[in-house]
C-alpha cells in the first residue's frame, strides 16, 4: 500500500495532469461517461500548464521545475488506459515514480500515446525510478489524487511512501 500525505492508495497516486482532468470533470454538464472523460482529457492535454514543484528521494533530487504529470505507481496501469509503470508489481514492496516534465502542447500527444503502450519511459522528458519514499515541495499546497479521488495537501510538503506487506488479499 502506498501513502501520499496521509492518504493510502493501492494502485497509484498522482499530481498534475490527472488531477486537472478530475477537476475539469466537475465542470462538465452536457456529456457523460466515456465521452465526457475523453473530451475533458483532450482539452486538458492541450491546455493544462503544469504544476511547479521539486522532489527528492534517496537516489535522486529534482529541483523546482514545471511538471506535466507525476505518478507514484504500485500497479502497472493508470487511468484505465495508460501503462504508466509497465514493470510495477503490486506485491514487490516498492513504488515506481514516473515524472513527465512540462512539454509544449504539441509534444504531449506523442508521449501520452507512448504511455498507452508503456514505451514512454525512454522519452527524454520522462524520469522513472523505483523506490520507497519521496518528498515533494512546492510554494503552495498541491492538489493530488489517490486511486482517482482528489485531495489537497495540508502544507507545502508532501511525503509519499510505501508500506510493504500491509494489505493481505485472500482469493
């Protein structure tokens, strides 16, 4: 189980583009279901400016910069379509960070199409690492999502960690 702030998640937590889509979905009035999501996501893909923050882990530091999307993945798929962390395993005790730097609107579709196939990790604007703890800092409280639910951080620092062997599933 991953934890972002004090919110647990099983599959993934994210900041940036995915949260923007969730927030924009609250404003959609004339479409429903998949059509509403696709139209909203395409508009966000071309119009979202990104978010400013820095993050650090035991292995890497990313100074303050603009990000399009940052995902902490426990599972391989995200958003129903994207193989955001193709090598992730729910039971390996680590999370995978996938960070996409802010790109021009015209460059974004190519990276997102690669993410559907899970081939985006080699793109120059993508940072990928496996680990068990990160800290994100920003000048203002960040909006984030955990397993598709939207939250706002209580301060300008947000800790993400994994709690191995926390969830037992009986089949």
